[in-house]
C-alpha cells in the first residue's frame, strides 16, 4: 500500500499533508506533518498539483481556499469536528448581529461558511498574538471554542464575548485525573493543549498548540511527561525523545487512548483511493473562496508581522 501510494503521488504530482492526530502509519508516509497553522502555511506554498489533506474536512477546505487552482482531497469526507458542529452558520450569524461594532475572531476549527462571516481566523498557536493586535474599540467575538477563548482572554487581558463550543476530545479531560497521575509520577512535567478546560490548564507546567507541545518536549530534558491532548502526537514525541516516558491523560482509568474519532477515520486505503479514484475532492465556489480567503490571509498577516 505504501509503495503504491508513493508511485501514485509521483504520477499525479501530489503531496500528503498530515495532522499530528493521524495514525502513525499516515504520519510516516506524509510529505509534511504539522498542526492546523503549519498545514495551512505549507499548503499555501506547495508546488504540487494535488493536495491530500490527511486531517479533517475544515483543514482541507482551508487548503483549497489558499490553493484554488489545485485539487484538494480529504481521505474521508465524514472526517468532521465537534467544534464545526457547535457553530451552525445560521445561529452564528444571529449571534454576530446581536452585537454592536463586532470584530469576529474565529478558530480555524470552523466551517467554510463560518469563516466567510469572520474578520480573522486564529489557531491555538497564534490566537494570543492576534487578539492582542485587535483595536480596543471593537466588540471582540471569539468562537467556537470556549476553552481556548477563556485561555486567550486570561493571557491577553482582553475582554471578549465567547461562543459556547468545545473540542470533545480535550473537553473530556478531567483535572482530578491529572492530579492522580501527578501523584503516581511526582517528577513528571504536565503539558496540555489550550482546548482543555481551565482547571486542567491551571495544573500545567506548559500550555501550547500541538506543535508547541512537541517543541517543548524537544527542547526540555524531563524524564516523564504527562500529556493532555489527542493520542496522535505521542508518535512524534516518542520519536523526538525515545528515552522519555509519555503518560497520556485519558478520559478515565479504563481508557488507553484519547482519540479524535473524526481524525481516526482516515486510513492508508482511503488515501490510496483518493489517488487512484480521485474520491472526496473538496469543491468550493469562487464566492466561498474569495470571502473566506480574507479572514485566513489576515490570520497569516497578523501572525507573521
């Protein structure tokens, strides 16, 4: 399967971009592995004709917006996101219209329709920086992740109106579980993604985006890490620091994983199907691309300057 995928990639001038939450075998065949922001940036600069976005649908939509003349595919079209589901576009628009002088800050984990209504897109790696740059005379609306919004508001001191949505994978992690793990591993350092609840983040030694968590592991010398995020990142952490122990925070004592059910819908077989049968291509209208591109490019501008 891997050999066939490699040959078809070359034949179609295709690349595979994989999120850190993908299964290890997908990460290992990818041309690039990254978090949401890194994937968006990489997609913007690729010379490939086809992009296979091994992640979830909103990531593939973002890649298509940044590459309207390229063909973009997602291995499983049903690879959604609880945050996308939490913000239906009709309710989202009514929410925006209920405020005066709104400035809409939307997490990249959102539908193309919601991005079209947004002033700027953010990721967990750049949300603090971008919110700090927004004019103070605006009514800042942050959506759809309440936990990330609370974290950004705490870090920046900027008052925001926050949509009540969450990533179910991170929201199910419990502070008591982390306290129990810390009692078992007293010398461990605790790291977490800011999509976790505030009481979880308050226990942590480091909070950051998926890529930031990986870099923290690479640049520190602890023997044990308690990791509060999705299972998939452990593959890269173990490769970066093979002699360290990584203790994954799971929803309960009986769980071995904290998997995103959407991310794990993708398989090597489905990537092969993308390449051989051209399945699950992302198709967006010119109007969708042009309107969503404004908020996405503003993210890159704010984050890079």
